[in-house]
């Protein structure tokens, strides 16, 4: 059974129907092995453009390309059985015009098999979202802190304070009117995200936006504790895999240097042992 209780993969219409119901569980995934694990527990797997920073060591998401998103999208789709896969449209692939956005969204969906895309922006992207949804491209919107606009925003700051609340609310209403089936609220004050969630008829997915959203998303590497030196306030670490990996690799290196690995049980004999005996 899928995360929503059906015998088929989750689709955008299923997520829309979850408004105000059991919270929607979302994690990023970039590889097939992680996708297979996430798929068992989550409603949505987001192939985020955060892959550029998480897996490729880029300083921001701005250097992520269409080819990278398609490559990782295909990998995640291979591990998806039940969860819905949503793929981020990278910076520069949709801002120029609705037509450009449609060409690239259609390419992502055709080359990966994913049923939906995500793009950043509120009121100024409403026309593009409407253009896509009217042509059969389901869109998850993303407002508040939009990492692709971090240079314009002046850093990774909370969005919605100091007179910005009305604009964020207007962004939310605009993407809903344009046809988005859900909207990510990133680094939005909890009170404001609660008001947006209450007012919208589409689900809100929070990241650093408090507990009143219709669902939550985190970067899987963050919540697993794979980055030992990266601790955003809004991330709860459900594991410390980075520390465990460091200890395991240190133990491996030590055993290799002291010739304790490989041991005899890890090696193959020169001659096959007779049947009925152990080699």
C-alpha cells in the first residue's frame, strides 16, 4: 500500500485531497538506494536542486543544470514504488518565459517519468504556473525563502517579517489561483505560515515554517546527520550518520594500515577445497 493507503503511486490529485488531513511527509532523495528507503515511509520524494550542494559540492543551487536534475530524477524514479516524485526545475530553466518553462518541464517529465515539477516564485511566476498547469504539467510552488534568489534576497534569511507578511500571503494566493497543487513555505514565521495554511485550499509543505503547515519537508542528508558541521535551526537530526561514517572509515583505515584487514575470512584460497570441506 502507498503512503496514502492506495495500491498505486501517489499523484498530485492525492496530495491535493490531503489538505487538512494527516500531515504530508516529504523528504529529498537524489540516488536510487536512498529513494528505496524514503519511498517506504514518505508521501513525496523531492529531487531538489539542493543536490548541487549536497552531492556535488557547489556553493549554492545556482550552478545546477537540467542534465543534473534529469540524471538524479531518473535515479530516484528507479527507487520509487509508492511515493510521488517531484523534480525541481533548476535556475535559468523557467524564468525567461512560460514557453521556456513548458519546454523544460516537459523534458524533465518525459526523460524521467516523474509526474510533477517544482519551481520557485510567487506572484511574478503565477503566469508561468498557469501556463504549465493548463498544459498538463502539475506544479508544486515554492515561496518564502527561495534559494535560487538568495543573492537578491540578501542571504538565507527568514521571509515574512518587517512588513513582508502581506507579500508572502499574496504570493501564496497567486500560486494557488494559478493552479499549483501544493506550495512549499520556506523559512516563514510560524504564525504567518499558519494563517497561509488556514486560508489556502491547497496543501502547504513547510521547511523552517513551523508545525501548522499541512506537511513537512527536509533535506534527507540534514535529518540523517550526514553533515557534521551543518546544523540549521529548523532541522531536527533524526540520526548521526556522519559521525558513524567517520568512525567506520577511521576503523577501516586503521585496519588496512596495520594489516588487520583483509583477514583470512575475507580472502580466497589458491586451490578449491574438496567437496564437503571448508576452504
